[in-house]
């Protein structure tokens, strides 16, 4: 929290930060990474400092790849929403493109057959 205050010149609450989609996604990814990481770092066999540094670099790059894949998936989802809204409504503003998709009631046809 102090870091954001220094960078942005104002205080944010935890809830205010969580409302930002990119911050919430980064938090979820960091939480998942911490859950999947072993409790103690694995020492490189042979104890070579170079191997330890290279392994840390590899881990860092793998985390970046995970982050960018998640970001890409979010872009794919946004594109699918835009595509659906553009197909449904025609010429749209950005606000109209960003409208949430309609909920799909997958059980409605099953209920109709049961009657």
C-alpha cells in the first residue's frame, strides 16, 4: 500500500485496489504461484552459484510466460464479447461493445421437454 501511495501520490484501500481488474488478476496469479511453490527453494545440485542464478532466471521467465498467457486469455475473452455484441447489435460504441454477454439458460429446453 505504501508503494502505491509513493508512486501515485494518494492512498488506496485494499478494496479500491481490488476493483482494478489488472491488480486483482495479478493478485490471483501471485497467490496461485505461492500455493504451488515448494516451501523451501530447491538447491542446485553441486551448489554452483551460477546454476542457482540461472534457475532463478528460468523461474522468473516462466512466471512471465504464465502472466502473459493469462493476459492473452483475457484479451480473447474481451474479443469474443465484442464480436458477439457487434454481430448482435451492429454498429456500436465502445461502451456497447463492452456490455456483458447474455446469460445462457442451458436448462430451459430440458424443462420444456419434461412437461
